[in-house]
């Protein structure tokens, strides 16, 4: 196999106004060995919280940072050719951060990011980005991740407007009088986010005719299929 090559990184090199709470996403042109991605081969360097001792011998946070330090965090692997670094603490606002990924050509470190065959990253990578002041405490207008992605926290998920939910009754086929109604959402649904018993179903006659009666023994079932809630109503008299 050939040496891995960086395909993309987010935040991008020299990007500014990066949203606080952002993780570092790194993608390569081929699968990588996850055991080679660690604190020795990847670093996010940012402002170092400094402390000063006042004349009263009280330790207080300094108003400005006077040093640089590696930001602790954890790694996850959404796909074989990608990893995500999630900082253990929020990034500082209006601060410069440096991303270092060790590959071939490193002078002080012998190990680096490799593919499963043991080929090291073609070259070491160093990029910088600048944070802004916007914190990721609400979903952006366009979500950067699918709603069912495990990295999307509940408070990051956009709210769904009722107008975005489409109701599609299925057509009756042959003599099948089972009624099926599909509620189609704009994104995949988490089946644990609601109780099917909370879905109320009311069946009324289409015309105001007292002789048109609705069976009293109707039963309904609810299931989730991707971005659909499928309601099936049975018990109709033939």
C-alpha cells in the first residue's frame, strides 16, 4: 500500500471564526490504523491557562494566557479513513490553535499515523485556525452532521417544524382494507425519543351521516422506519 495522504481537515487551515465546541475532523485517502492515532501522533495546541499569585497569596486566573499547551481530549473513528478529536474542554474564544499530526519526516518523534500495512503518513501536518465567540449551544442553520450521527448531542439537534412533517396515507390494494398512514420526517428518527403510546389516532366518518359508523374495535400499531413513523390501523369490517 502507498503512504496515507491527508484529504481534508475541519477546521480548515487558516480558518477563522471557528465555532467554540468544535472537534477536529481528519480524513485520509485510505483506512488508517486507529492504534497509531494518539496523544503522541496528534496534538491540538492552544492557549495555556496561566495563574498568578496576588500579594494576598490568592491564586487567581490570569486575564490573558501567557503560554501554549496541548489540549486534552479523546479520539473516535466515524469511518476507517477518518478520525475525530473531541477536546475535553471548550476552546477559548478569539484564540489561535495549532493542529500537529506526525508523519514521515518528523525529526523528534519516531512514531506517526500509519495505515494497517504500517505505512506512515506521507508527511507531517501542521495547520492553524482561529476561534470566534459563537458557542455551539444551538444548532447551526444547516447541521454539519446527520441528525442520527452519535456525535450530534441532543442540544445540537435542530427543531422540526410541523410543516416539515408530511402525512402520506397509503392506497388500498385489492380487498385489503387495512389503513396505513406514513408520517415522513426530514431526517432519520430516534425511536427512543418518543413513546408510541403518545401518538393519538382518531377515526371519524368522512360524511356527517348518522348511519355511517366507525368500528369500535379498531387497533393501531406504530413502527419507525428510517425517517418515517408508520401507523397501521386494523379491525375494519368488510
